[in-house]
């Protein structure tokens, strides 16, 4: 299997640029060792000999973790990230590392260190980000499993754009140590580490291997994820969001959501379309941006943050545009953040009440399928064509924030394809993903519902030419 994946990488990676660090000889030696162990009647673990790749920002001993920064090409990790170590301990063979955008800060994947990664469904379109190389590697058959990270959709967006599966875990259940620009930095309060795969069963196995307490806390605490606890399908209560007036999605995305709702209904589940959310949409995106940008503001030095303060102070108090929200979030005081954190707690409680009434929520991941490359434009100027109407790409923060603002788990699933109907600009056949969102710590429930949909609706299909 390792030789098969390496052959595919040699054949397809030159045009896709998903793998940016490859250890061929080490992988082949590990594969030989795995075969020897197997012949001796022993097993290295549940991932014995399985070829995997890892997102470039995870430390892997002896390899660079550049975060897309050219000046870090000489960096070499001294030890493995916890997530990498857990895959290796389970018997996996790491082939290489996959590309990311600069500082993991885009829904595209390109940087000056490694160049741009292409979507195998349409090389003129983004593979998503920041785990873009990861999703491409899976879609193209370069590896069987990936680990990514997700603050603002960085697992779910690439899974959606490339037609694979990805799971954003409940915050805090998978250690993030070894996923930072330098050792010793504390984990932020939004970012999570999770798996991507070509099927939901592999997500389930990966989550069971990755989840668990790390470091000092392991002296006293243990983590045991709840089993899926789903009733028979004809007793399930599923909520489905098909769109939002303030953050519109294209017709194909709505159709994909309605198709999933129909499959559930056909099998007896009770489906509620477009239920009211715990808080209004604009309040939701404002809270999420305050938390997400607050959590990453430490990446900037004090001088650069201080330089933004005058512009933030000069903002119209009624300005709720995304750029204004970003600026306020980056310069917010600790008191401001405490108030936002209290709002998050109230939101968590409201979602807990919601999930007493529903087993899961199905929702879009973003307004459209994969958009064209926009490498020359800053992210703040990105626009999406939503059925002929130009919309800011920042609408995506609402859909991503549904789970991220409240620590909720979310599994991205293949759910449909674009059709290029009237008024639509994207080509037909692009993958469309949805996310299965559940209550905190119900990660395996979300993945279990993804497995159900594999059976009754749609599963992973490779891009044309990559079968």
C-alpha cells in the first residue's frame, strides 16, 4: 500500500502540489518492517502499515514546520506533535507533509515557501484551506488518512471543496501540542486538531486514537468519548439548515441539504427544516469573529496590535461590517474578551438545550462549492458568485462559526455535486459538502450519522482521472 501511494504521489503530485515534504526511503523501510512484523504474527496497532500524511504545521521529527513562511524552511522539529506520535504508535507510516496557506490563514492553499496547491476536481479552483494539501492528498489517493486543524473551518472547508470527509472535534479533546510556531505556547480556545479521510469509518477510528488527555493533566484526568448513542433511524430527530437570508448559499448547496433531509425522511427520521438558531445570524458571526480572531491575535507582536488601535477606536460604533469586526476583535481588551466568553457560555447552554430536541444539525459548510483561485487578492477582498450575485467570502464565517463559536463537533461529509443551473457560474460536477453538527463531546455521534449517510445517500467518489 505504501508503494502504491508513493507511485500516485510521483504521478500526480507535480500538477497538484499537495505533498511538500516526502520521505520515500524512510517510508519504504517502515513498510518493510511492518511486513516483517506481520509475518511474525504480530501487529503494530490498529493502523499497522497504513500510509498517512500530515498537515505541514504539525511537528514531525527532523522536518520543517514552516506554516508557509519561507524564512522557516531551515526549521527542523525536535520531536513529534502529540497527534503525530499517536498515529505512529498505532502503527501508521507517515509518508510526508501536506501544504498550507501562510500562517494557516486562508481558505486557499498557497505560500511563498512551497507554492500553490490545486484542487483535483478543477485545478483552476481552490482546494480550501488551511488543510488544503491534506484534502487534496486524500482525494487524489496519496494517503489513507490525514490530520488537520480547524480554527475557522480549516478541516471542513477543504473536505467540502475536495469531496472528502473531515471531523472538527469538540474543543480540547485532541491535544494540539506540537502544532505551534514555537514550543511551549498555550493552546488557543478555538483551534482543534482532527482527522480527514475518504470514509466515515476511518474518521471514527482516527478520533478514537487521537482523543485523550496530554501532559500534566494526564496525572489526574482520563477522557472517554461517549459512544454514538443514536436510536434507530426512524426515531432520530434531525434538524437541517438549507440556507440563511443574511448569509445566502447557492441553489446547489440548498438542494444538497434538501436531498439529505429527504433521505432521512424516507427512512423514517423526523426532520425539521430551518429551525430557529440560538442567537440571530449577525450576532452569531460577530461573536465567532471576536473569539476566533481574539484567539489568534497573540501571533502578532504588541507593536503591530498597538498600531491597529487608533483605527479601531475611530470606527463608527454602528459599523458591523466584517472588516470592522476583525479590527475590533484583534484589538479588544481583556474585559471585552471576558464579555464575549460569557456570551459563548450562554450560547453553549442554548445549544445544549437545542440538542435535547434534536440528535444533530445538518448545515452548509460555505455558500458555494470550490471558488476560483484568488491568489492576487487579500482575503478581505474575496468575493463569491452566489447564483449570479456577488457576495463577500466572509459570509463563510457564519457557516463555520455555527460549530466553532460554541466548541461543538462537526463532521464534513460529501453531500452533492454542482449542476450549473440557471444563473450559476461554477461548472457542473464540483463536490458539495455539508456538516453534521452535534452537542459537545458527541463526536462519535456526528461521525455515526456520517456513516449512515454513506449508506443511504452519498459516499466519497474520486475526482475524474484520479480513480
